[in-house]
C-alpha cells in the first residue's frame, strides 16, 4: 500500500518541480526516501524513488541549481552501488548524469567530472547497449559545452573517445549515428574557430560514416548542412578550388536520395555557392591571362621564340667594292654575283 503513496508523491513532486516549487518538491522527496528505507528490499519502491530523483534533478538543472542537482545525483549513485544489477536503477543514474551534462552544455559550463564518472560507470557494463548509447550522448553534450567556450582541442579529444567506442562496436547503429552527429557538431565548431585543415579531417570522417549508413535520413541531412557550411568556409577563405569536392559529395548523395526534400533544398543552396566560387575562379583565370598577355604573345605557343635577344654591341658593317671577290666564295666578282642581285 505504501508504494502507491510513493507513486502519488512522485507525480506531485514532478508537478512541483516543473512549477519551480522546490521546497514542496524536496519535502515530498524526503517522504519518498522514508518510504523506501522503511520497505527495505522492495525494488518497486526503489524504482519509484529513482524516478522521483530524476524528476527532481531535472527540475533543479533546468533552473540552473546545479549544486542541488548533483546532490540528488549522489543519491542515485548510492542506489546503483547498493543494487548494481538492477537495470532500471542503472538507467536512472545514466539519465541523471546525462541531464546534468545537457544543462551544463546549455549554460556553457563543461562538466568534465560528471562525464568521467558516467564514462567509468558505463565501462562496467560494456554489453549494455542502452548504457553505451547514453554514454555516447553524454560525449556529444560534453563536446557541445566545450565548443560553447571555445575549447576546440578538448572537444576533439572527447570526439576521439566516441570514435573508439563506436569502432569497438561496429554493429551498433546508434553509436555510429551519435558519432556522426558529434562530428557534424565539431566541424561547425572548427568552422567558427577558423581551423580549416582540421575541419577537412573531421569532415572526411563524417562522410565515411554517411557512406556506411546511407539510409539514415537525419544523418544525411546533417551531412548536407555541414557540407554547405564547409563550402562557405572555403569560399570565404579564398580556397576556391577546395569548394568543388564537398559540392560533388553533396550532389552524389542527393542523386542517391531524390525524395529527400530537405537535402534537395540544401543542394540548391550549394549550387548557388558553387556558382559564386566558379565565377571567381573564371575571373581570376581571366585576370591572370590579361596580366601575362604580353609574355604569352611572345611565347612559342603562338609561334614565337621566347629566347632573349643577344646583348652587347652590334656587329660592325663590312663594306665591299663592286670588283672585290664575292663573299659567298664563288670566285666571281661581287658585281657579277650577289652584287647583281642587290643592285637589281
């Protein structure tokens, strides 16, 4: 009978927490803890307590009361330590940690300690897909919070941990999708930081993930948006020749998925971006041609020699009389040989 009281108190606690009435919510939380301690060994009551803990934690986190949220999370951690084999308690703990990381990311305050604690807990259950998915989502949130404060290198390190997690479980689609979403997020952050070379590396990994999972619509669209941003980055940085490769990747993906309307719209915007870049390339080529026009006219391409003219004084002019032997060596007089031709 008392677990019904705990259930009703949990619903009321949730309403108070969402409404910001935390004093009333904490009073109900203490009541639920007393019921759970009185019914030692009753897992149903412990599950109710775990749900109440998560709801109160979410309420504290949404209002920015992170210290109180961490106190509630400590209660969840003690529950899982007392009952390490209970899947519902484990899920509640992971959910609580993920909410703390999500709010920390939104506030721009990377919470590395919460992530490390969650990662170590997830490593205790390597064969639990749901826990590993929550760990991957937590990594995404930590990358998001790092990028919010401009810590690109730390964000990339967290992304590498996620890559290793996905590589160790090649058949786990959700982990690969989380990796792709995180790669897209990291590319956006690197674009904002102007790190063009590293952006290209992460973009190539994102493209590989999309190639391995071509039927995932959300991942395709994320890749399309990221490709468009990368084209814009290359364009603004003056690397016009690099715009072509992402553009071709996007066109191939769009041709394979003609019914994806959002992807078609992204390709339309990419066409405009590519037209601008191609126009600048043609303009630069024409300018180079006009600049080097004089040299090109004197080049062997147009049938003229590019050899430099001889330097030094001009050779002396030789005078020759009409009755002198001709210079060609014929033995005749100049007036009877080449002199006659010159005269004529």
